[in-house]
C-alpha cells in the first residue's frame, strides 16, 4: 500500500472515492454518452457526417483561427505577464485583475460587446476601412479575448520564480539582451508557454457563446463548427450533432495530449520548472 | 425506448443544449413557447387567469412560461421538460413531440384553423425612404442590395423566409424549380450575415446597421420598427408571401400524468376568444377571427399568402427536401 504510506493525513479512501465519483458524474459519463449516442450511427454515416465539405470547411476555419488567436496571445500574453511581474507601476493590481475578466464574464456578453464595438457602424469598427465583425477577423478577435487569461496565468508564476540573478550573470558574461532572452529566459518560459497555449487552444476551438455574435455564419467563409452542431440539433439530428461534437472532442484531446507531451519533454530536457 | 437510450437522450440533451430537465411541481402549469412570443403570453396569462377564476370560483393557477428557440424548446419537451402545452412557431416542432409519443396524432384538429390561433407573414423591413427601392422579391437579388435573413438551418423564421422566396420564384416562373433554385441562390449571395435566430437578425439589421432589407415576420418587423425608432424603418409588403403558422397543442402524456387536461384545453381554447384575438392584433399578429382582422385592417394590409403545407407538402417532407444536410439550402450554398 505505497499510496497510503506516503500520505500524512488520513482519509485517502473516502476522499479518493468522492473525487472519482464526482469526476465520473461530471466528466466521464456525459462524454461516454456522447460516444454512445454516436455509436448507433455506424462508421460509414459517422465518416460521411464529418467529411461533409461544409463541416470540413468549418473545422478548418475553427482550427486555423484558434491557432492564430493562440499565436497572438503567446506574444501579447507573455508581454502582459512580463509587464505585471517585472515592473512596479500605479494600477498594477487593476491590470492584474483585468486579465481574468474574460474568465468571469459570460461569453455571450463578450460577444455582444465585441460585435457592437466592431460592427461597421460601431465605435471602433467605423474607423477601419475593412470589415471586422461578421468576418473571420471578428472570430479571431473573440477567440483572442476569451483565451488570453490562459497564457498570462500560465507564464506569470514562472516569470515570478525566475531570479534576476541569472540575467545579471549572463550580462556580466557579456551577453546582449537578445541573447539573454533567447538563451536564459525563453527556455525557462517555454514549458509554461506550451501548456498555456494548449489550454488556450482547447478553449478557442470549443468557443461558442462569444463567437456566435460576431461570426457572419456564412457557410464556407465564416461558419464555425458549433453553428453546424446547433443547426443539426435544430433539425433534431441529435446523433449527427454528437458525432461532430465527438470528433471535435477527439481533436481537442489529441492537441492537449501533444501539448502536454511537448511540455513534459521540454521541461525534462531543459531541467526547467513546470 | 430502453432506459439506457432514455438516459442518453437526457444527458446529451442536458449537456449539449443546456436544457433544463425540470421535475416541476404538480400545481404549476407550464407553457413552453418560442422566444418572440414572450410579450404575447406575458399579457395573455393574466387575461386567461381572470377568465379561469371567474369560471372556477376564484381558483388560481401558477402559470409558468419558458421561452427559447422553437426547435430547442421542442427538444427540451421531448427530453422531459414537463410542459402542459406547447405553443411553437412551426408545426414540425409539434410533430417531433407527436413522433416521440408525447402528443396524440390529430392534434391539429383539436382546435380551429389547424390549431393556429393567429398567423403572421414574411415581409421586408427596409430603411426609411426605401433608398434601394425594394418593392418585391425580384428586387432582393439586385446587385449591391444586402439582405438580412435568419439562418434557415437554425431558425423557423429563416425557414419561412426561404420558403417564401422560393415559392415567389416558383410562381413567377411557372413552377420551374431550377429557376426557383437559381433565384434563392442569387438571393443568399446577397446575405452578408446569417444569424442564428429571428431576433438576432433583427438586431443585426436595426442595431448594427447592416443590410438594406430584413426578411422577417410581420409582427417582428412591426415591433422592430416601433421599438427602434418610429422614423427609421418602413415595412414593405411583397405581393406574394408565406403565412407563418404558429401552432399550439396540449402535451397529452404530461397532462394525463398531472391531471391538468381540462386546464390545458381551456388555456388554449381561450386563445380564440375575442380579448385574446384583440391582444394578438395589438402585437401585430394577424388574428384568425375575421371580424377582428377587419377591425384592424389598416394594420394588416391585404396580401396574398400561402400555407407552406399546401405548396411544399408536410413539414417532415419540407425539412428533408430543403433544410436537411444536402438539401436544397445546402446545395445553393455551395460556392
């Protein structure tokens, strides 16, 4: 009973039982039902459902824009984390709290706010000579907003733990600031950055509430996958909807797995903190 | 239905649609309806309660309303939401409940006018002064005209709009389906945004200022024109359009279990009463009572309308031919 011998506090059996029970009730059973209800349609129908050109185009759009949004956040999220950790300034606490706002706000509110702002007649939208709302750019914007906290909050603690001494040591050895960033800071950040990106990506691919208000939903150009799932439900095609949902889940799972693996390998190779 | 299958429908429904599976209290009376009918039933319920109390020695009821997208609501009822009555915007939503055994066949004969207390029609809402001079269906496919329609895949409103456009083209081209398809293809080329529901489409048109014409129900168009500025929009009545029928039905299995069959019947019957029909007319729904329709005739200009079922067959057939995957709507969307 090596598990018991390692625990200092008693009660492992009971707490483990409760954890397992609640986890199954909340996560495993619903997802299993998704698989179960898809099972009945057979492989052929499943394949033809997910390879429908309109579905494929939505999958491609969703993945592409999610990737671009994460990439944006890798740059700006890291920058925000850097500013919050390394500098002292007035209103730092407020900025720190603002980062979490996309988590707390109902996504529909985010979506409506963005659509109102960036519509062709909106406060911000009217200053651009190209359309933002109701195009893929609008989707990108919504995904950037909802996935921002993941990267900032993943990078922040690592940056906090990173001592300035390393950078000073590198400096005394004659390294320039670019080299310091590339050889000293980035390797430390990389595992956290990868993990944050993975979570942000998973969140972005499944995002519905905010995107629905700002996407144009025109098939083959600005239609995201959740809209196709909704349209299937509106036709009472629960099976088709769960097939696509399941497929999306598999994609997200594979991506999370790859990110986790990459993070694990990176932290092992670099000997960095996770 | 096996227990497992029931459970799967329940869990999928709850997790995907986010529907509430209510184990409602027995004394409550629940009317499950679609979202734009909220205003009507909010005023109708007190009317009915007064009538009900007068007939039953001051007896009172707790009437609850549930509103949302019509098909989503139907799915919730199919998954176990304990609705006494459903008041939907399309008979396919009631037919789903019939196919699941919750409502007996022949529900559309239990009440007058195919169980439709009042109707609406698909009309155009345009900007003040009608700058693009949109008068009829053919104007919508012109170069440079932008049309806002709700997504026919996700909304009953959009389906009615699609069928109205298609049918108008059929009529103009001696029932040539190829020409009708070409027309709707050209029409949807002019659609910059496909919103998920009728209300969202209205928001896009009136608040976001996108599009030259909004295709929606007459009552919604009137409400939008009234609520968002008296002098900003005007209604255009096409010469030929679809009659949007909003059927009502008693959910037989639920009322049998709750013992509320009489209340449910009385609740829906009262929709054909004079005060209820007047209320409908005041909210720009075309009353089925001809006297009241005549009384408000300046509100409801005469237009030639058709029933979807008369032109396109039953709703399951319509859904299969036009809106299911690979149907006509999908075909015309192909680039």
